[in-house]
């Protein structure tokens, strides 16, 4: 695992297709150029980063992590927005290694907890998350604005 660099951005943008494949769905206003700009901004930020699973010089997975809210109840939260592994590289430990990298980054940045959400349709992802022994799980709600 390593932190992504600007040179990884094209491969990362392509990797989002792994998230859009069933049971996922393409974001309605998805634009690869905008995604690349946002990835560059994230890589330039001190409030988040991207880790990549690099196998033989090829991005096979990634995770985006962000310093998020400072909760009155729980303290600093780190949010995982995207976690994806290439379909042919799944179940080989890359997802767990990416999640571990995110947890380490969160601790280094003073976070009390790390969270993510996942659509009900992502049954395989849920089995993965359950194997990582989360401290809790919850239901979330969202609104497109």
C-alpha cells in the first residue's frame, strides 16, 4: 500500500468503474475530468488522501479518506468515501490492506473513529466489512441536493 501520486490519477479515475459496476451504479452527473480534478485536489490537501494497492506497477485498488467532522460525542471522524478493488483482484487481501492503511492514517491524524457507508445492494462488500470486525454498524440516509 502506498499513498497515491498525481501520476496515479488516470488509473484511479478508471478504477471508479469498479464501483459503478453492478450492484453499484454510475453517479448521475459523473464526469471523468471533474473526477480527476477532485482527485488532484484531494492529493494536494492536508485533510485527506488516497491510498492505492499497487500490484506490479498497476493500481488494483484504492481508498479515499478524509478528515471529516469533529463530533461533540465521538471526537474527530475520518470518512472513507470510496473503497474499490479490481474485480479480478478481490479476496486477495488488498481491501483489508487498504482499510488498514486508512485506519493508520486516521490514527496519525488524531481521529477517534473511521466510518463509511455502503448501499444495501453491496452484499459482498458487507461480508468483507463484517470480517474486518467493525466496532458497530448503522443505517444511513442521504439526499442529493
